[in-house]
């Protein structure tokens, strides 16, 4: 059971890191200024993914 939950947190960390990198790339390479609502939504998703990444890494390190 420990290995399964450890792999779950590892997968969550990998997916969160990929989404964070993708969001940073899309935010930094925009050619037009997004609407205010879209900009807020992008940064909220980025902050949420960073929190998820931090939590997954914390849980992964805690289980080792």
C-alpha cells in the first residue's frame, strides 16, 4: 500500500510540475494582452498548481 500511495504522489508532482511549466510558458509568451478575467484565471491556476506541487513533494518526502 505504501508503494502505491508513494507513486500517486510522485505522479501528482510530475503532472503539477508539467502544468506549472506549461502555464508559465503560455503566460510569458503571449503576444496580446489577455482580458482581465483571463489573466486572473491564469494566475489563480498557476498558484493552485504550485500549491499542489508543493503538497505532493511534501507528501512524497514525508513517506520516504
